[in-house]
C-alpha cells in the first residue's frame, strides 16, 4: 500500500531510533525482530508481526504505541487530510496492530497482555 508521507518532522521515530532499540536489546542479551511498518497499512503491520512470530514464537504481549498530532495548529484549523491522518494512526493504527497480534495470542492459548498507548 502506498501511503502518503506524514509531514511531522522531528515527531516520528526514525530508522536510527529503531537501530538503537535493537542495539540496546541485544546488548543485554535479548532477542528482537525489528521491522518498520506504517500503522495505516494493515498488510505491512501483519508482515512485521508474522516475522516476529516466525522467529520468536507466539505473541504474549502486544503494545500498540502509535500517536500523532498536528503541531502548532489548533484542532479546528487542521485540514480534513490532517484529521484523517490523526484518526488513522491514533485509532485505526492501534486497532490494526492488535488485530494482527491477537490470532497468535489466541493460538498459543496462554493468555497475554494488550497495552494500548497513544
């Protein structure tokens, strides 16, 4: 899916941020499968979850931590397109993340935790 780029300089995580997270996890002996997905793209989110499940086994905890704002703007002055982006990331993106992870959690039949942060 070809998503329109979000114009939020300095407010979104970067590839360098993800690399640093991988480095920190591995530095303490942890295992990690890192992937980049736009939460507005359900198929991309599912691919990242599937890679993790394949490498590490079933999901036990899913943290949906996605949220954007339109900096420097009062909400009644943002465009319809900006509002759609906010809803698609903050609400729909969280739903897509959990939706991608739950089948693995249910398949493991060991319970789990779902943490929603925005």
